[in-house]
C-alpha cells in the first residue's frame, strides 16, 4: 500500500518540528558485541570474546528517538533511577538532541536496563535490571505536573506502557482526561493487563498476542482476529485499535466500524527489537502532520519494515520511509502495467 507522492511530501514536511509528548517507561538498551570461539570448561555455555559495547535509548525513550529521527520534537516525561545507568541514558538522549528536562530522577528506583550479549550476529542472552513497582504518590504528582507544563504545546500524546511502574491507573486517568479536554490525539502502546484503563484514548496499538490474551481469544486467522478486535474495542472503550501482527502486517479497527488490513513491508528480518516502538512513533509523527489514520498506518508499516531489517534497537528516517513507499509504488506500477498476451 502506498501514499500518493504529493500527499507523502506534505506529510513529511508537516512533521518537522511538531512537538509530541512521550510519557512512559524509559530504559537503557545495552549491547555487548563479540565472537564465540569456544565453549566454557566451567559449564556448557559459550565464551563470548567482547569486541565492543554500545548503549541506546529503549522503551519509551526509543519511541522518542524514532520520533526525533522523523524530525519531530519529542518531549519525554518519565522517571529513572538516580544511578549510573540513568546518567548513561540521559547522556544518550542528549547526544541525540532529545531534551531530558522533564525526566525525574528517584534515588529509590533502579533505571530499567536491558543488557543483550550478541555474538556472531546472534543474541546469546539478556540480563535485566529494573524497578517495576508503581510510582509513589509524590512521584505520580511530579509526573502529572511535568505533563501539565507541556500539554498545551504538543500535537500528539504517546503513552508507552511497559508495565515498569510509571504508567499507573491514577496517572492514566488524569492524563487521558486532560488530553481529551485539550482535544489532543492520544496513542497508547498498551500493557496487556491495563486495557481497561485506556478508556478515552484515540488509538491503542497492541500486538496480536496482547490483543488475543486480553479478550481470551486465540488469534489464528482473519475470523478470530476480527472477533478479538471487536471485543477489545468493547472492553477498552477506545476509539481506534491497530493490532500489529508481525510478518502478517497490521489491522486497523476504526471508530466508524471500518476494518482494514495492512500487509507487512519488511523485505528482510534480522531483529524485531523495538519494532513496536517504531510503529507508535511513526503513527504519532504522521498524525501530528494531519495524516489520516489510514495514511499513518501505511507510513508506520513502512517504518517498521525498515527497522526489522537492522540489528538491535534501531530507527527509520523520513528518507528511508519515502524510499520504501516509492519502491512499493514502483512494484505496484510494474505489476499493473505488465502487457497482456
């Protein structure tokens, strides 16, 4: 599926400098890269000879990074630990020219950090450090205060709920209520156990497994997908639902009852890490520019197709999305114009 050339150009231009609020669980993605040449004599595990180590923003911070790569301006509101990994995360964001002014540090929390060990281009294991207790009363109020400072200046609000404690029912109710009052579009990347809390959101983006589990329906074909999508709309009381389906693409359940399926745009898949963040970021960026939900879904499908072709947490740029859409357009043109014998 494609977007007409002039329309796509207008969307891309309009995205630039749009402000998008990102509220949720930010984390640090660490990567230890190396090679495996032997098995340990101590246990039947590979010995990884480390070549390099890298850090990238993860979770809601990855959503913000993806938004920044599309030349919009993300504003992160979140809580991290007052620790070494928190400092690294802030430095990483500042290096990407993403402001950290509205990130709160708490000495009693641990900055969520996922350390992936990758050898010979394959993930060997992952080590997690995290706090996942709900924010204390004083921190919830601080997050809300920060949000109230920026709501008047943003085009879209994104809530990235990884279930690490920042997105609480108390906070959700107040953020969604204020966002509706300001008539701002709000997108939620949901946590499976929180679906009933998103009432009033403009759009939620569960993956197929999350959507099916939430309504106790195993999604195995189009019939079960549609049944689950409709039931989830009733459960969540959300205007629109976009269910991401991995290699099967994504499906939009719109507020007017219209259902549309979008095929995957991935040409090769190396790593699905962070693909959901990319979908949410691209949706938010496109909608901030005035794109329709259908256009935003096409835009985000191409963005996701790009990042799964890269290793590790990654982003898609506007130029890459334009090239992907043009490639699809040319492919469609060539198929439609094959001479009939």
